[in-house]
C-alpha cells in the first residue's frame, strides 16, 4: 500500500486538526486566565468530540481503503488488516 486511505481527504483532515490545535491553545489560555472550571471543562469536551470525529473519519477511510484492499487480496494480509482494524476500534472505544 503506497498511500494511506485518507490521502484524498488529507487537506480536510489537516484543516480539522489545525482547528483542534487552535481550540487546545484556547484552553491553555483559559487556564492561564483563571477561567471558571466548568467553562474549561466544556471546551475540553468540545476538543475531545472533535478529535473523536477525526478518529472516526480516519477509521472509516482505513476500513474502506486499506482493509477493503486487503480483503480483496486475501490470505495473511487480509487477516492482518482485519486484526489491526479490530484493535484500532477497540482503542477508540476505550478512549
């Protein structure tokens, strides 16, 4: 596999991550400015949801590109990619 499944949407993924980076810097400033705890927690929750959205998008791309190609190829590559996808899903569920 020469390129990742998200390569067609790479600029969109990077733009989303840049927004999240800005949100995170905003949280840092909120703490520096001694903002109310609940307001900081609300922003942390928003960043967490945004990161989960990126993660789900990347997972979807991985399943529809990398895993789908491996399943078509069959054999050990198929089994490896399916195990890898299952482990990635398990990590996302735990987070």
